[in-house]
């Protein structure tokens, strides 16, 4: 049986320059965008347990302690540990049926002042059980937290994840 493995594409924050595309690079971190989020029509029961992100976030360091639009003087979070998501059984079945599927998902999260992911939610659904697998992997991420004036602060990011099959 072939094993499937997720390759996290690039790990960059929205304010950093776009890197050239290479395989086996960490996931790309971007600023969350405002759009209504919907589930993939092929979402499984496990996928439905992953919460969808709201269309917009009104983050403010002053009101909710999360750096949002007030980014001046903020050093961005840096990834330290980003495990890859496993392929779901349903995704493997689709692959064995000969279907060519591209699983791309975007997950929003807050990197808290301790560098842990919080408020993980789905911004773009991949379906086929992959949303649940991605959710499990992202909850294990570890970061060096963002800082403002030398003090750790919570910072909202999004992570784009794409699979790589072996």
C-alpha cells in the first residue's frame, strides 16, 4: 500500500516576500482574508466537526489581545514545529479509484503569547476527511510568538496546506 503524506508548502507570513515554489517546504502563513467560508461538498462527518472561521475577524490588541490591523512594531511569529497531516482513509480510497484530487485547505488560527495555536478554524475546506486530519496536525504546531515592544503577543495567521502523494 502506498503511503500518502502531506507536504506543507511554504511557511511565510503575509508581510514577507513570496518565496519560490518548492516541494516539502512548510505551510504558507498569510493574513486571514475576509470571505464567507463554505465546506467542500465532499466533506465527511469528521470534517463537519472542524469549525468554520467567521467571514471577518475584528482583532485588536487593545480590545481582545490579538494583533490584527495594529501591526506597527510587531515582530511576526516564527514556526518551530509544523507536523504534516496524514491522508484520511476517504482520500486514500479516492486515490485508489484513480481520481486525481487536489486537496488544498486553509486554516485560520491565533498564535498565542506562548507560541501555541488557539481558535483554529477552517477558511477553505478540502473535504474527503482531510479537514479533520489538517485540524489535528495544526493543533500540534509550535511557534516563537509574535512580539510587540519586546513582549509576546497573540497574532492571527492562516496556514495553507497542500498534499504530496508518495
